[in-house]
């Protein structure tokens, strides 16, 4: 039996008089890997923020693990990496390991301290994101791509059940990007982590995600890649070439 990790029902959102989201309804089950794609200004980031309770919808609702997002308390079950990293000052004198470790604080009761028993999962998160060799360097000394991998390690160190990533590969070079996507796939398949990943890299996400959610203020398509690739409606909407680019993992 599938377990609903998150549900969105009849959700609409306006910014001033501009409609950003219109009548969005989706269900994400445990173990899903959702590629959330769409043009700039299509509402992708807004949808994630509403789901996480960071913004209030005009109408409709979002639920996490069966609880309305406004009443949800168990945030340690969710790993989130926003598009713009505003919660860290790059000049703050913290090492890579210290930043990754701070991702465990949501599981800790006061006083929040990292103990020896946490070392194994901190090590594993850094290993998965290939930042073990720079664990003692200051975050401000790193390249943009290295910083991004550190922030992802911080998001996964909690061993979350749901991982939401907003454009996590923008600062990564092509080789590192492929490694990153393979790492996410390992988390999804081997540890059953449910993933929602916002990306413009439609060609790459098509090789890894189990479902595609194409958003342009409203839902254009939500379903499996197999259904997307067989859909004549989507071929008509995107054009045969664009549909083929997204579906090339099936070649």
C-alpha cells in the first residue's frame, strides 16, 4: 500500500493581482522521485514554499505526512535545499563538517549538541556528496560547486524521508552533476528517500526521476515518464523533438 508523503489539493496562489499557481492538485507517494520542471516564472519554487508552509495559498491546502503543513512539527523528516542559500553567511568561520553537522539540530532537544554517536551519519553524508577531503576547510574558501555539495550534505545528514531540492545543480560542472544525480538515485532506490527536485536540466532528470511534474502556473502534466513519452497530447504541447529530449533515457 502506497503511503502519501505529501498532498496538494485545489491550491491557488496570487502575488498581488498576479496568479502564480492555479488549482494545483498532486499526490506524492513514498519512494517517488519527482522531477519538477517548467519555464522561468512557472511557479515551481512558489509551490515548494507553499507545501513547506513558508507561504500561504489563496485557496486550497497542502499536507505533509497526513498533517496540514501549517500544523506539521516533525521537520527532521524533511531535507530542504532552497534555490538561494540565504541561511549561511559564506564568510562565517565554519568548517564543512560543522555546517553538515548543523543539519542534525532539528532532531536534537535543547541543548542541541553533536555527539560521538552522530559521527557515522555525518561521515556518510559527506562521503555521498564527495566533500570528505575538504571537511576541515572553511565554507568561504570553497568554490560555488563545492559549497552546493556541502549544503546538499547538510540537507541529507538527517536521513530525511522527504528531500526537496530547488535547482541544486546550477553551480555544478557536467561531470559533478552526473555524479550528483547518481547519488540522489542511490538515496531514492536504496534508502527509499522520496525526492522532489526542481530543475531546468530536463534531459538529465529524465534519466533518473520516476515521475515528471511539468508546471506552468497550472499542471501541464503529472505522471510517470512512460506515460509522458507515450502521450500524444504532450508531443503536441512540447513538440516531438523536446519530448524526445526528455525521454531519451528510454532509447
